[in-house]
């Protein structure tokens, strides 16, 4: 019974072993294919022109993104430049416009050539090509840095800018000006930072202003003929003013004389002018109070004059009028106002009730 129960387990193990062997064979075949393709892919050999190649020798690494992808083959002087020949390993590629930079990770480690153009598609760096100096760079040497510092110290030293003590006086003056002004300088920098923040927050308005200025200048350019005409007219006006400058000068001189006369008149008659102004103020106040009455008089006066002209009879030299007798006091219960009419001679007047016509 135990043997019969172990039979399925042994069969399952045989199937798993066969699957593992088949997978191993597949992996070996894939690896062999990759290896064969890599062997059939030739190495890309190229060169690069550097201004200097300190620390680069045959056998130095060629890297891309910090990964070694090739080796330096030779270093050859080419006039004032250095031609570094190198190659990429089989299966490696770089972009056609790649650059080459000599890097020094530290002061004691070996230098290497770093390619900057990672290949992601398109044209590849061709075999036998040369990277020009415009796409190469070399690090600053330590002795060059020391030499630059030495030259700067000499230029600022007693034999240079400070030969007459000018630099020392500048430093002393700067120290004196900054002495005790640290807080003010700090506040100034903070305000400048806030102003920068404000400008950054209002960048849309600033750009809108610039855009409006552009539109304005475009409008001026589109109306160039009109602008030129305005400029010509302004030039003509300027010429007229320039031609009559003597007359203008005489007029301004006379105006000055007149102003002086008026000033003396006001000074000599200040009391009288004050009295007249005060009286004028009283008159103005009175007119203001009687504004409604004046308005009614000015409204009714033309009608009354027109009625008077219509009532005048030039043939008989009389004023004719007509009234309604129904408005007598006997009917209305109130006394009607009398109507004053001139006599036939036009000099005397008579009293009559409304509706009575006087000869």
C-alpha cells in the first residue's frame, strides 16, 4: 500500500525535473544567442580631440552614466590638441552627437573619459568618427587653480591695485560704512526679498503690461504715417514758436508789467476791495434768498410784456381788457380785485371790475 501511495509523488517529481531541465536548456540557448550576437557586433572605434589629457593613458576607462562601456586605446598629440582614440565594447552604442569629458573623481584616483550622449534611438556614433574639441571638456588642474589664485593675490597686492594703498582704504571705508549698519543691511535685504516676492506674485500683471506695451507699439507701427504727420505738425508749431519768440518774449514782458500793476493796485486799494467784496457777498446772499422770486419774475415778465403789447391799441392810444362778469362779488360772494385800466387819453387810470372794458 505504501508503494502504491508513493507512485503519484514520484511521477510529479519526474515532471518537475523535466520542466526544470527544459527551462535550463531554454536559458542556455538564449544566452548563447546573445553571446553570438555580441560576437558578431563589431566594436565601435572613435577618437576625441581634447585641449589636454592629463591623467589619461591607454587602458583608461570609457564610461557612460558611470558604467564602463569601453577603453582608451591611444593618446596622441595633434599640434596644440590631443587626440584620444578609444573604442566601445561590443554591443555598446552612443548617440552620434555625444560629447566627451575627462573626469577626475578625486585627487588620487585615475581619470576616465565620460561620454555624455546616451543612445536612446536615432543615429549612433559611427565607427572611425572623431568628436571635435567643441564637444569635449577637460577639468581645471590644481596647479592652474593655484596659479590663478597667485595672479589674483599679486594683482591685489602691494605691487598691484594696492600699490598706493587704494585697496586698503577701500576696505577700511567699507568697514567703516558697514560698522553698526548690520541691522539696516539685513532689513534692506529682507525688503528686497519681499519686493522680489511681490514681483513674482504679480508676474501675470507684469506680463500683461508688457503685452499691452507690445500692442501699443504695434499700433504705433501700424499708424506710422499718422505718427509722422503729428511729428511734422509739432515740428511746424515749434518752428512758428521759434520764429515768433521775440514777440512771445515781449508779450510775456508786458504780462509781467501788467501783473505788477495789478499787484500794486490791489495792495493800494485792499481796504476798498475788501469792502466791495463784502457788499457783493451781501448782495449775492440776498439774490440767493430771492432766487425763487427772481425765477418767477423772469418767467412771468416776458408773458406780461407780451400781454401788454397785445392789449395796446395804437389807433386810439388805449389799453383794452376783458373780464368775466360772472366773477363779480355778488355771485362769488367775495370781492373781486379791481382792474386798473388807463383812460382814453392814456395818462389816467380807472378802476373797473373784471370783465369791464375801458374806452
